[in-house]
C-alpha cells in the first residue's frame, strides 16, 4: 500500500520549478553574455505568459498595429523568454514598443540560442496549455451558440405572429 500524499510531498514535487541555470553566449561583437534561465515552467507562470500574449494582441489591435498571424508562434516564444529568463525588457505597456523588442529579439541569433536552451518538455507544456484553453473556449462557444439557437427557435414557435412573414 502506498504512502498518504501530503502537501509536503507536493511541495517536493514542484521544487524543480525553482531551478535556475546560467547559459553563456558570445555575441557577434565577441562580448560574453550570461542569461539565467528557468528551465521548468510553473503552470501559473505559463498561464501568465499566455495571458500577456493575449493582452499584447488586444493592445496591438487597439493601437492599430498590424501583427501578422504568421508571427504568433514566435510571439509566444518571445513571451516565454520574457517570463522564464532574466533578459531585460522595456517596462512600456505599449504594444508598439513590445513589438519592436520582439522584432529585435527574433532576428538575433542569441535569441534562438536561448530558446534552444529550454527543455522540449517545458516548451511543449506551453503549447499544450494553449491548445487546452482553445479547446475549452471552442467547446463553450459551441454550447452557447447551440443554446442560443434553441432559444431563438423556441421564440419563433411561441411568437409566430412576430416572426411570420407579413403578407400585404
């Protein structure tokens, strides 16, 4: 028979989320850089990163900033790097500024090296969470659309005189 599970056991199970390691990079200018990386992603931090992606896209729309859909996957990586490294970013809340930083980052070979430093299972956890959210959202939307259609159909039956075509 197994041991009774406790919060202390769970605390031990999540200790790996606190791990940090340093990765050394050499820039084109020959300069040495050190980036601290959290290789394992807490689910709550994954949610925060994905929420920030959504907020960025909403702000971009408000600011009439064109962000091609083809860049969305790279944007997710950008926000992963933002949330799970010590790389310094602007504090600006403007989508335009974040987009400028994004464009600089994805065009830098060092950025690709930082992404390669993350374990595949950590990156997969982000996409799994994103797809789970999309699936649930889609299911909820379908449920409410179906419910709205049923309500509307019932309204037509109960209020035939309102919905019937008027003859002149």
